[in-house]
């Protein structure tokens, strides 16, 4: 029996792109899709999603089992979030312990996660759309590591504690890091070591 070869890609999803390849929704025809970045094989899917305004590490595969495993709560996902304001220790403790957010019209309490302030601005490529600058008040970079991924979860969490997210970049999935990838980079890999 022949072993099926699966395709795996590591992508730096740009700001303003949807985590899909096309849409039949007439409202989304003017949107930008991952297929603009590379000629991906048939049957490719993104493992988890990043919303249109989020950027960073996105894994793509044709292997449904691998996708299910990485989407499971066994694999950590780390985000760098630039939040509006000088975040308090109390707000960080609340985020870490779990906060109540709205999800599918219901209240949902997030699972405990790892949150801390970054001591320096992370070395990330500049975003295509300008983020407001320091003249509008202080901002704080946070590292947030979770193993669940509800729709717009990190944004909802930081808003719930009074510090809305201005920029959100996924920097790690399991042991796969963004490292020095640049916006729009697509790297084909043999398999994922998560």
C-alpha cells in the first residue's frame, strides 16, 4: 500500500488577509486570501485561523489528523498582543486565571493561561496598516499562551479586562516559532514537529 504524502506549510499570515483560500460569499469577494501568497496544493486547509486583523504564524496542511491534533488543547499557541494602555498586574492576573467573554451569544470563561508583560518591544516586521502611536497614550506588549482558540479570543480577553488589543501576532504553535520569517513568507516543510 502506498503511503499518502501530505503537504505542510508554515506561513506568516499578513494583516488584512483571511485564513482561507477563496469565498463564495459576495461580501467577501474584495477580501484578500491565502491563495495570493503561494500556489498551494488541492485540499490544503489552515490549522486554526487568524482573523483578518491578526497576523503571524499559520500552519497549513492536507493532513486532517494533523490538523485535529494541533487544534486540540494539547498544543500551546503563543501570541504577542499590543494592548492599549499601561496594563496593570491585576489585569494580567485576571487574564491568567480566566475571564468571561461572549462566544456564540453565550457567556464563556476562558481557561487559565500564561500571560506576562514583554520587557521590550518584540522584533516584528512593521504592519502594513499603521498602528496608533505613543502620542495617543501608553501601550503594553504582552505574551499570551493558551491552548484553546475561540473566535477572536485574545482580543475579547484583553477587552474584558479594559485593555483592548491594537495588534495581535501569533508567534508560536507548539515548538514551531515565527523566528525571522517576514510577512507573507511561505515555507514548505516535510512535516510539523509540534
